[in-house]
């Protein structure tokens, strides 16, 4: 067993590298879980994340050559598929090792990509490691999507000393020290039917909600703190799908005496005042809400709610609660939904100003593979162009009633109308100045973003 070896690799993302929009560097979950399981079972495991290291494919291929592994496991999202194909062809040209493809790209291509020996779709960490350990055969059925049911049975993802600092987020936090982010999944699966959503954007697979026990979540939080994390990001697709799960986790954090800040993503129709209060008391310092639009019609088109008016009223109420509880918020809006008009974009701007979030993100409606929208509208789009989609900057398929160039300009108008108001700037500077002074990299990102918006 000790002689067996695997090289785990994530390609760079040229699309995101060239973006002026602040972006996260998220953990490639499948690779990190696979790394942890294989290390426990005696495999010699090499791990290299080109997106983190910023090196060229040539240097990465050289590292693979020096390691001479039996298996090369590559994790890729559809956004970086060209970078993935390029490095696969370079590796295959010089090595006899078997190449295994995992991640969102593997999960949504219709046929096995060129030069790939095996591909695993979905939550494949157990399936891949069972195969490498000789305990199972790979199911290469193009319709097979692996799902992990017992999440407590998975080990914690492996991070070497100092490695946490490689994975980070652009969200400002009210903290007077340099942030070391820890991140984890407390649950998997999302039961909702948003028109635009897809596993390309999500961190887990399937509609069935599966959660870890509160004890298991607390143990990993303590583990991350022990590695140096001082803020933890719960990367669940929606942390609040189950109020019971949220209450259990928060109660365990409070009773366990763990004092660490954490953030999450939630839906406005899954929280109430008492739940928000419990989250705050347990250490929640930022909630990211997908508000999406200020138009009731667009909300219904996007599949966020059956009644768009009720959704908008709920949004106002939830943000009022967060202000009362002093929980910072990130409001996520979307532009360019099918048939959306300029007036409806203006309604979103008006709502954003009323909600008064601490930060805000505005993306474009994007037809990613695997979404309901992709299946519904794929006959109306340029499929080759859609492979290079990036929902913060590129519009390859515009289904709105607004010209694409005008839509791109409206994104900047949206940001400026909310973020450049004197009242917002003063409040933000007063609340987050210690963060920017101790996290200079984030300040640089914000300055570059402001230059982008001022053009």
C-alpha cells in the first residue's frame, strides 16, 4: 500500500484570473476529501493547486513528472475547462499514469473527455478512493451521479500547516486582525428549483438535503481553529435549509464555548427573527442572501418563489431584522433574467438601496450546464460560447429585453448607485476600517474594483 501514489491537481482558471471583480479562492472539496482518505489509508499523496500557486502548466507538469504517480486526479469546474483540457493533454503526452477527472466539469460533460481514463460525477470522494484502494470498480455510466449519504463518516479535509491561508474570500469582516479563513460543509444538497442554479455554482450535488451532526460540525470547527482559522465560512449551498440543523449547530457552538466568527449563505424564506438571533449569538458575522431582484415578476421567472410580491416583502423584513440584530449582510442580485427590462433592473437598484446591505454582489443571469435554464433555453444560445461563461463579467447568451452592452453598463450603474452613496461609504469605512488596515490584500482588491466601476 505504501508504494501506491496519487497526484491531486487543480488547474488554473484563466477566466477568473482576468476578472476585475473581487473573487474567492475556494477549496476544491472533492480533492481535499480524497487527499484525507488516501493519506489515512497509507497512500503517498501529492497535492498541487495551480490556482493557488499561480504557476504555469509547465511547472505543474514538471512536478507530476518528478513525483511519477500511478494516478493523477484532476479537479475542474466548467469555467476552467479549457485550462483543464490543456494540462490533461500535456500530462498524457509524457506519462503513463491513469488520469481521473472529478469536479463540476466531470459532472456535466456528456462524454468522457479526451485523454481521461476515468471520470467520476458528483460527490465522488468515496467512490474514487474505494477504486484506488481496490475496493470497487468505477461506474462510468454517464448518468451516474454519486451522492454521499452519511456525511459524518467522512474524515475532515486535510490541510497542511499554513495551507488555510491559500483559500480565502473577499468579504470584509468586522475584525481587527489578519483573517485566516477556514471553510467547511455542514450539509449537502438543496431542495429548491431556482431557474439559474446548477452544481457548477454549488458546492454539493443533488436535491436531497443531508446534514452532519452538530457534534461533528463542532469538532471540525475546533480542528480548523487549531490550524489557525479565526473566521470560518460554512460553504453549504444554503446553511438554513433545515432550521433544526441550524439550531442544533448553534446550540452546540454556544454550549461548547467555541468563540469563533463564522459566515454562511441563507435564503430569506428560511429564517425568522429567533433563528437569526441564535445564529448571531453563536458567532455569525455575515449572512449572504440571494435577493436576486426587486421585480416580483423576475422573482417568479427565476423560480425563487411562487409569489414574487411575498418574496420582496420578506426580503425587507429579513434585512430589517438583521439590522436590529446587527448582523452584517451581503445582498446578492442578478441582472439579465429572461425578458427582464430596464425598469425591472431599476426596481432592483431601488430595493438594494432600501435593504442597506453591508456589501453587495451583482451577477449576470448565466446559462450554466445543468441548470433548468440551460435545458429550457439551450436551443437559443451559442453552446460553444456558453462554455466560457463567468457570471460576474461575461454575457454569452442574453435572454433579457436589454441590449448586452447596455446590460454590462447597468451592472456598474447598479454598484455605483448603492456602494458609492456618501452615507454607505461613511458607514462602511467606520465599521470596516480596522479590517482593511489589517488585511491589505482586500483593500487592494477593493481599489481595483472601484477603478473598474469608475470606467
